[in-house]
C-alpha cells in the first residue's frame, strides 16, 4: 500500500508473470523447435527437457495471472482499471468470473489458460510428436503473451496490460475527470472517491449463468483447434505425413465436441436472455465461430477416411490448417472493429489491429507455405474411390461442409473486403434468408449422406446387402416425413413455394438421418452400444437439424396486433405488428390464450422489474404465468435490457419478452391532484364518471389498515360510479393519519379509472377537501411480444446427444490406442 | 473424365451459383444524399441520431407499439426522418452510431425488417476511454 492506499503488489506480480510467460513461451518455442530438428537423439532429448520446463513455467505464469486478476476483482481493488471497468461492489459473487472475460484481455487470457492446460496434457500423451506439436502451441502462447504485454516501444503500444492502474489508463486524465484533481495534482483521496462511486459494473446482459460457463467452454473449443493444426504442421515439418492420424484422433473428436458445445451454449444464452427472438441470427461473430467447426468436422471425416483407406490425407491437412486459421481470423474479425457496423457482438477497435494481423499472418503464411511446398510429397492414392464405398460419400459430405462454410464466411467478410478494396458491399435486406436459402440445401445433402453413409462399407459395398439393410429405415423415414409434411401444417410460404419445398425435403432428410442412424446401431453394429459413438453423434446432429428446421419454419407470433396493422405491400408478408399493448388487469386476446398483464414486482432497489403475464387457455385447459423482466443497465448506461421468459413444454416453448413498459418512462408523473371541497353526499364529476362522498370516519375498522385507539386516522369513503358501468359503484377509501404531529397521506388509486383520490384536509362547515388526479400513467401498460417455438427441445437435445456420441467415440478411441 | 473431376465441376458450379445469388440480393453502403437518388432500392446507411431535433425519437406504444420514428444525420450532415415499423430498440438513446438498412421513400427512410437497425452493444462503450472518463466523472 502506498500513500494513495493503492494495492500495487498484485499488479506488479501480475505484470511480472505476463513477462515471464512471454520469455518462457519464447524459450519453449525455440527449445521444442531445436528438439524437433535435432538429429542426435540425446540432443533432442535435452532440448525437449528445456522446452518442457519452459512451457510449464509459461502455463503456470498464465494460471497465476488469471488468479491475480480474479483476486483484484473479487477484492474490488478499484485502483485497477480492469476491476473498475468490468465489475462493481454490488455485483453478485457468481458473476465475478464473468467480469474477467468481459474485457478483451481477459478473453485472451482464457485462451492462453486453455492452451496451457492442453499443452500439459499433450506433454504426457503425445509421445514422439511432443516436440513439433508443442513448438506450435508454445508459439501461440508467445503471440498471446505479446497481446497482454502493455508496453510502449517508441510510441507504439504493444499489447494491453490487464493490470494497468485506472489512473494510468487514460480514463482518469485531468481532461476526462477533473474532479479527481486539485491544482492539476491527483487528489490523495482519489481512491476513496472511486470507491464511493463504485465501478462501471458488468453489462447486464452478461449477468446470466450461461455467461459464466459459455466463454470458458467456447475458448476451450477455440484453444483445442490448435491441436489438429499443430499435428498437421508437425507432419509437414517432420515429413512423417501420415504417422499421426491415428494417435491424434481423440483430439479432433474432442475439439469438434467442445467447439460445438461452446457455440450452442452461446446460442442458448442468446435464446434465453436476448430479445431478437431466437438462438441464431447469422451475426458475423456467430458465423466466425461456426465456420471453423464446420471445417473441423470436414477434417475429422477425411482423417477417418485416411485411417481406413489411405485416401484424403491432403484434404485432411488442408481442413485442419484452415480450421485453426479461421479461428484466428474470427478473433481478428470480432476484435478489430472492422465488423462494428454489421455485428452486435463485435468489439470496437482496441488499437491493436496491427498486432492481431501479425498474429493471424504468423500462422497463416508459414502454414499455407509449408502445405504448398510439401503438397506433392503428402502420400495419396491415384486410384479413385469406388462410388459404392463409404469413403467416397464421406468425402463428398466433407466437401459439402467445406463449401457451406465458404458460403458463410465470404458474405461475413464483406466489411473486410470493403475495407481492402474500397467497395461498399453489404448483405441485402434479409440477412437471415440470404444464409438460410443456401444452408437449407446443405442440410438436405448432409442429412441424406449422414443417413446412408454408415451403411456403406469402406473400399466397396455389397449392393444387395446395402439396399436390404437400408430398405426398412428408408420406408420408415418416408412414412414419418410424409406424416409431418401432410399433418404438420408446415406452410412457411413467406419465401415462396420453392423454399417451402426445400424445407419439406430438409425435414425428410433429417428424419431419414435420425431413423437410419438409430437403426444402424442394431442393423450394422448388432446393438454394440460401445461402438456406436458415430451413430449416436450423427443421430444427435440430425435431431438438431430437424429441430432447427421445424422450430424456425413453424415459429409463430402469438402477440399479433390486430388493432393497428400496417401495410407494407404484397412483397412484405411479415408486417410490423408483432407487439401487443396490454393494460394491467385487462384480458387480451392472444391466439389460443387469454393473456392478462396481472401485476409487476421488482427486486430490491428496483434493479429488475418483473412483469407477470397470466396466460389462460381459451379451452379452459389450464393456465400459467410468464414472467419476463427488464433489468436496469449498469452504471453510466441509463435504460433497460429486456430479459425474456419462456414456458417450456416438451414439444414447444412459449417465449415472451417486453418491448416496452411504461415503467421505463423516465421522470415523475406530471399530472397533479386537483383540490375540491365537498360535503357529505356531494357529487363530484370526473372525466368518465361521478363520485359521491359517503362518509368520513375516525379510526374506522378497515381491511387495509389496522388502527388503534392511540392513532388519529381519518378515512373518507367515496363511491365512484363510472358512466360506462351501468351504475355499479367502486369504492375508494383515501385516508390520512397523524403521527408525531405530522399528517401522512394515503391516497386511493382506482387503476381501471386512471383515478387517484386523496383526502387532503377538513375544511370549515363539515366540508372536506379531496384531491382528484386523473392520469393515463395510472394504468400500467406494456408492449410485449409472444412467440411459439415448436420442437425447440430437439435443437438442445440433439446437441446434447451429439456430444454424448462424441464422448463415446473418444472413450473408445483412447481405449484402442492404449490397448 | 474422372469422377473427382465431375465432383469438382459440380462444386464450382454450386459456388458460382451461391455467389450469384448473394450478388443478386446485395445492398450497398450509401449516404443519405445518395440514397435519395435511389428511391425504392435497399441501401445501408451509417448514421447517428440527429440531436438538433427536440425529440429525436418518437415512440408511443399506447398509440402503436409497432412504430418508431426518429431523426438521423449522416457523416456529411444530411438529415432524414426514419420510420421503423417495430418497437424502439432498447439502447437507442445512448447510441452514437446507428446502421440503417432499408429504402428511401420520398423524404422518409423506411425500415420494414426488424434487423434493419444495428445499434452498438452497450458493453462496447467501455472500450472508449472518452466515454469511460465521462462515466467516471458523472456517476
């Protein structure tokens, strides 16, 4: 602690550890490279030993940096820019970790953390491949360490140090924050001021349990793609081209599984806490993580082909090289600021673009160069695969996945093309359809290939047996899909009959894959579940496809606004009428339901406002509550974020979010109480009825309040008769109350009338003064959107099943390798 | 001709088709002035709220929850009224940049798709030292 009361030690240790990790990863890179190139085994072994030590030091430095940042954030050391920018004292402890990965530095750190873990596992398991593989990973660690360096080399900022102090970060300069300075000198109690005001806090949208788990898993997925890449480089480097493909296979499976899990956790988060009404929006940042996965899957299949037949090694190399390069590219896209006009997720530029570019090129150029130079030497079989072989169709499938990923990444890169070539391309008005109409055909082809693939045998297949085995699943799938097509009411004709036909074909293809892969466990594997990893993964994937198709094609808007529909002409069937205004307490017609905005509640301090929507089935078969909420944004960002709620059924979700609530309106109600003098039995008019003062009592027996003898409370009972009620009165009972010689007033509010009545005082001659206020603000209202996603559970369940399949495959492969 | 060649040919054809289909539906970045020259064509414009108008955003869910009208200006200082046929996006007031995708109809820029508006994510303001400094002094 110094004179300002700053805790400088953790930051100093932290920055030292960053520099240590930089040096250690540099030594590890050099030592492992030397070990790879060494010709004498003893020399190789001694270099390897140095490399190991250096990498372990690097990994533990990174773990240490991570722990220190957590320490700083959890102790609320606001003198650190990172803690001030990303957390606040009021933050719930479970979200403290999320604060780490809200910032760019923290997410780089997460990446390096997983590289460290993966590297240590590889050290133990990769045997003769250790040196070249670890050289590549150490080099990646070196690159990431430079991004965290935060030093200036001749005015050029290299990296961004997460341990920088707030007062040094530029935020607290005398121009930006003059309050912290007296006579141009930083005030001695500046830290106290900051603590009193608190940190900026974590973005509300990230205060969600998925945001605690999604980033670590996604970054484990990102980090794991380096393993297939590193093995591919190792193969090219050592010229042992096909030697690694068997022992490395569990890593490819692991990477494909974890990346899928990470991406889909992000999708689940978007579905649960964002209000674009879905789980996937083809946002550039989403695309950029999907594309490496698609290519990883392509590579996984060509690797299997090579292991079984010796074909497709070259494409395996290409796919694994590309997969990691595209991870780097996506990192660049998300962080460079080049996407900020097309993506809602992208960061603004961090001033480190040149460094990010070097990071990308440091892997892309040597990787592609090595591949090009050694391409001819990579063994391949001249004789073609038979059309009746499994490898041929697996290869076609991989190729389709690769093309599909090109069709995604090219439009995603438009902003970058524009920047480089000075063009002004942008995806047309309907971004989602632009992607969907291509990917629907990918889904059809992949679905059918996934269905028949395993029934084919490597090399060549007995055709009679093939047709015999496939016959039953084909017929069952046809029947199922016909039932769905005919009775499923899939009539998504927004984009014309051709697209609708493609959706039906897609449903058939995915159902075909579901049935065929399930039956393959018995028809092909005789029920040996241990060997069924691939079938289970394919089954999961095809269920996911089916769920994605049905939940999107049959997505339905319940909150259709029939009062003021808008006309966008014949080319716009989707009209802007998906929000419905609901007044509190008034039943509203909504599809199969009567919906009522019953009440609202809020957490302490009003940070979160909950809106209770009662949904009553029109056929009387039950009712339920939907409770979407609005969360007040963290400091410095006034306004609210909408957080959806859903009622989950096995076969559908009813999903809702608040588009507007009058509670969000800023400022106080401006209408005032209008004073009126009345005697008992007098009548007073208001805009939509009359009111009559019936009685005034002292300390009345009352359900609302219990008065005792020592109290002085005066309550008026007023009959309010609205014009449209047919004479049926409503009772209002305003009162006041003396306590410590001061009157406290308790007006009564009649929400349905937009009316508040106050008992102001006694006046002379048995008359009383009452205050009457009329306001539209009296009736709370909301505008909300309610959507139905049928069979959305197939999407989540399919992904889970796919992961189960991956785990089964990994377990089996690892066991075979050990045997 | 080998089978791989046929496969490659089919793939190339597919890629060309896909690219063409994207081309057929492309929009371009324009300014408000150049968008006025192309009425009825879908364009993308980068703008910000026109703060010189007293109420730059008009949204009254009591009248119509599906209509937001607001005023923008682009980097050249041209201004326009925008009609967005959906609910008001949540952080619109504090945005410093709004990317619009829609058509110029007369003097009004019409957006008929929900994702026709892109507003920068609130978390991103944190990366801007100037904005962060303002927060530090204000709150």
